[in-house]
């Protein structure tokens, strides 16, 4: 088995924590669940990767020119220097493209979840469960962002996301079907 039991166990533990938080706050019966949107690369990370790729290309060109200019005698030394710089640059590039994205996608897609209940909602983000009661919170909408206050006074931002997603989450969560849950939360808080 390749980790499915561990994943199933993680989901069971998450559901138990969510149910316990909802029970403590007397949120009532669960009505619907929305999964978190898997994280993708952030736009600022994409710009950084483009700069890193351009730098790597520049290093290769400079080393090649240095090898030609220095002549045959120093060509071997220039080739070794170019190889070392190239390998280090490619290692940094590979880490920048693969490392952070995998960690962010794993933490977001498996652990972000929005559950709507009769009298409130729960938001699971990065292992923390936030409970919100409709009768004690306020809601502020800004585009596809909905800012709420949980029962402990912490501000939570719920963001409408697409199927592909664009951002990781920390103090906010990105969830599919904002056109469904957004108006429902607004009605419940105001109603």
C-alpha cells in the first residue's frame, strides 16, 4: 500500500476535529462541504523563476565568451568554472520550481475545507479549525473575498477560487463554488 491508509486516517482526524469544533459552538447540522483549491505557483514566484532562468542563461553565455576570449590555454579552466556555476544554477532553479510548489500544494489541497452548518461554519486551514457563528460574526465582502470573525476573534478571509487555484492559504482559505457559499453565508449572517 502506498500511503492511502495514511491519507484516509488524516481525513478522518480532520473530520473529527471539524465535528468537535462545530459541536462545541453548537453550529447544528452540517449542510454542505467545499474543498480547498489546490495551490499553484504564486505570480511573484513565477516572476522570480523567470529572472532566475534569465540569470542562468546569462551565466552560460558569459562563461562561453570567457572560454573563447581566454584562448586554448585557459579554456579548460573556464570550462570547469562554467560547469560548476551551471550545475549550481540549475540546482537552485530545480529547487525553486519543484520544492516550494509541492509543499504548498500538499498542505493546501489536503487540509483546506469549508463546512457550512445551520448556525455557522467551520474553516480548516493548515491544520487549524476556525468556527464561526452566524449570529456573532460580521461579514465584509471585497470582490471574491469574504472576511469573517471566528468565535475567538480571529479574522478569516474566505476566497472564491477556480478549479485550478492560484494561491496557497495561511490565515485565509480559497474554496471552489464561491457563487454558492458566498451568498449563502451573507444571507445567514444578515438574516
